[in-house]
C-alpha cells in the first residue's frame, strides 16, 4: 500500500510539474508575442515619420525648382519689358512733341476773350491738330501748284487747296486773299473790272477766323 501511494504521489507531482512547465511555456510565448507586437508598434511611427519626412523633402525640392524657374522666366521677361517700355516711351515722345511752340500757341488761344484758362494738354492737342491741318493744306497747295506747272506756291494755290476740301472752305476760304485772282481775270480777256468780293454772311454765333487776331479798340 505504501508503495502504491508513493507511486501515485510521484505521478501527481510529475503531472503538476508538467502543468507548471506548460504554463511557463505559455507565459513565455505570450511574453514573446507581446514584445514582438511592441516592436512592431514602435517601428510603425518611425516609418510614418520617415515617409512624412520624405514627402516634406520632395515638396521642398519642388518649391525650390518652381522658384528657380520663376526667377529664370522673370529674367527672360525683363529685357522684353524694358524694350516695350522704351518703345512706348519713344512713341509717347514722338506723339507729344510738336514743332509749334506751346507757349506761343497758348498766347494765341488766349486772344479769344471767351477762353479764361487753357491747360497744357489742351494746348498740346491744339498744336498737334494745327500741325496736321497745316500739313494737309500745304500738301493740297503743292498739288494745285504742280497741276498748274509751277514749283513755287502762291496764295491762289492755298485757296485751291482750301476750296477742294469743303470743311476747310467753309471757315477759311473767305479769309484768304483774292488779290492774285484779279490780274488773272484781266489777262483772260475781261474788260470790265471784277466787282469786289462780298464776304458771305456768317452763321449766327460764329466769327471769322481772322477776327481772333484783330485788335479790339
């Protein structure tokens, strides 16, 4: 009986030892798994941080490239802008420069008592318009002289140029001298003296252009 009890006790002790070893093995496995999970969890933020750092680096490089490209484009466009500015300045200088002196133009404008003040822009435009008008009138007079076989210009040529342009004839023709036309009529065989030219009546509210330059007593 004593031997059987001892055997049973030994078996029980062995069974308990095996269960303890199995429990220890399970605990060791669980601990290893927990350590592996902790390592994985620790590596994940590091990988995310590395990826974010790479993305930030790529964005910084792209931004630097864009800035460099923008600077190169600006440098390329700068000479073109300077050339355009110079061309515009030259065009403005050509447009704003007049042969007629603006001071004298202002004095002539102020002869009209109805005009109290004249700005520089208005004087410039009037001077430019006057030059264009005189150029057109001179070209017409030169054409009239050429048609008559002469090289020199006479008052009759200016009258012919004014007569050819109706708006000019309306305000200028009566102010031009007709002294050269009387001898011409006499040479054509007319015995009777030409009657003196009667000025056309002016529209209401208007004055002859030479009236601006007559002294008022």
